[in-house]
C-alpha cells in the first residue's frame, strides 16, 4: 500500500499563521513533491460542532472561509482531495465501533483533551460527550482513509497515540485492516507551536491573538505593533531577551536571509539581529516594523489569490462536492473491510446466509 496523507482543520474561523506554520505550509510542499499516493485534506465540521452545537451557523459560514484559505495558500484540488467531514457518513459509523475499544479513563488522560477542556472553560460534568470523544472521532478520520502520515503540530501527538492504540486493538480483536499513522512535525522546531501575538503559548481564534492569512496589510501592522516582546527591554540600550519574545519567534518562523537584504540591510541574517538585541541598542519597534514587512510580503500573494477565488463562490462549493464524493469512495471501501472483519456484513456474507438456511431446514 502506498503512503497516504490526511490532515484538516476545524472550520470555526479563518485560518491563521499558526495553522500555516503548524501544517498548511507542509501540506502544500508535500502536495507538490508528489511522494504520496493520496492526500486528503478536510474541514472537520463534525468535530467543530462538539463545542459549537448551539451555533451551527458559525460552522456553516466558516466552511467557505477555510476552503478559500486552503486554495489561496496553494492547495490544488487536482492534486489533493478536499472534503467536508460531515458528508462522509462512514466516519460516524467507524467512530461508533472504535468507541467500544477504548476506555473512558484512557480518553480522560489525554493531555490534548485536558488542555482543550481548560481553554473552553468546561467544568466537571459540563463537558459535552461529543467533545470528550474527540480523540476517537479523530482516530476514525485517520483510519478510515488508511492514512500513513498526519502533518500536525506537536500538540497533536497525544491524539495520534490514541489512534495507534485503537488501530492495534482493532487489528488484534478482528483482523489487520486498519493502518497505524505517523505524525509529521513541522521542520522548523522553534515554530512548531507559534505563540499568539500576546505571547501566550498558542495562537488561537478563541483567545483573539491571531494574525489571519486573509488579514489586510493595515490589520497585520496593528497586530504586529501590539505584539508581546521582552517586558524587561524598557529602554533602547537595555539588553533584550530573544527567548520567549514573540516577535523573534515569528522571525524564526518566517524570515529569510533575502529579507534582510531587502528590508534591513544592516544585518546579514537573523543571528546578527538577535545578537544586537541581546547586547542592547536595538528597539522593539524597529524589530516589529521589520517583521511587519516580512509578513505582508509573505501574505500578499495569498490575498490576491483569495480575491480571485472569491469571485466564483459556487465553483468553490463544486470543488468541495467533487472532493467529498471522491473521499466517500475510499471511505466506503474501508468500511466494507471493517464490517467484514467484524463479521457484521450480514447481507454480503453468503456463507452465513447459507449456513443459517441449512440450520433451520434441519429442524
């Protein structure tokens, strides 16, 4: 069997730079490399509804936003399959079967679930069951398409471990049908988890600390200008700290040597700039202006492509429909194998039907 990629996003809002660094950039690179037999990219609207059940319109409106971000970032529907999770009914079926193979305590121990529960303010028994079962639903997404590789941030590794455990359990109990996936982390280790503009650990729509891929130049500057830096770097000549400084984390993630030649020629590279900041004599505003130039240079082509795609929204939905139909073909094949392994393919099991007929004739 060839190598297969599956990855996706919850359509709860437009995608931001954290999404791009965490997985989207790598998806485009992998798509173009052509080293994988299949590549599935989906909008996880079912999982988004687990903590937005009372506001389905939010999800409905953001499906198109995420699709536009995908296309403007460079995902090509001719090279990868774009689909909507809820339209693949086999996912719900496989989720149900996998739930029988994992304990409540195992899901409860998942550190990603703990973090997400805390972020959303759920307390005690207020956690929606669908949200609590998120790791199992994600496992169904991955295994239904027999994915070998999942590009994601390091915070998703606990989710992938649950998936691998479920695959081993299913294959042991029934038959070797499902495939254990591996995570593909971002190459830039310092930016595996891009912080928010406020310096908090994670860029998040719910925390309002994001720079979106579709933000215009003025909006980007407003957000960069207010970014968290080093609270001890008060005066220009004060020595500054690069570690934990959001501006330098973003520069680690996005700056290239040619950016210095174009926008800040007094430094040859980021290391020289960092050294100056550490010694003192380099102001935060100068660093922010440089970062702003880099980000807008990077985002402008995406903005232009997005504007072009926005001119024909019905075609975007058509792309998603075709991708979903293609994804369902793969999903149906896997579920046929799953039902056969579990021996619940009653209508296709001629041996069962014949043996039961003989049993009752013998009475």
